[in-house]
């Protein structure tokens, strides 16, 4: 196995963005905790409207999921041979490792951004300031996840032919 690829300034900026979103999950939950009512939305339907309610401690699940996903995706970014692709590429290639790293960073930012938005919408809905995620949440969340994934998979597919 080859040595890990040296990270560029863009890679460090992407990592800082992901870490900032994780910190924002913790900070937002802590800042608004005392002001939350005892009952908060725990689920939203496909239209973005709350359709289940539970105890306020359930908002810590967003923080826990964010921390777990951050850790898992960070580990996968560090070990690109763990990534399962629908086609063969040389995962020891520096260019393939760079693309895989960026793909995982983009997914990390997308997932943490989605969790942060859900957390904020949950807090605002529970406080009566807002009502749900909004009708555009689901299409935008899917686009934020799958467009970068498609972009980087296409780049990796092109590496297959080299």
C-alpha cells in the first residue's frame, strides 16, 4: 500500500468546514437546551412537516449521529482501500486517493449540514418559530448528497481507464 497523499489547502478547508458543522451541532444543542419545551418533533414526513413528537433529550441524537458519522467518514478517508466502488480502480494511486478523500469530505459536509439543518428546524419548530423542514428539504438534501457523489464517482471512473 502506498503512503497517504499529502493534503492540499483545499483538503484542509473541507475538513475545517466538516469539523465546524460538528461543533455547531454540539454548540447549538447546548445553547438552546434550556429554552426548549419538554416535547420536540422527532420525525418529519416527506413534505417536511413534523409527524412525531418526543422528549427534548431526543435532539441529542442529531449530535450523536453527527459525531459518529464524522468519525466513521474520517476513518474511511484515512484508509481509502475501505471504500467499496462499483468498478475497479487502483486505490494505491495518488490521484485516486485524492479523489476518494475529496468525495468523502464532500459527503461528510453534506451529511453534517443536513443534520445541522434538521436540528435547527427541530428547535425552531419546538419553539413555535417555524413549522417543519419545508417542502424543499428532501429534494435539496438528496441533491446535496448525490450530486457530489456522482461527480466524484465519475472522476474515479475516468481513472479506471488510465
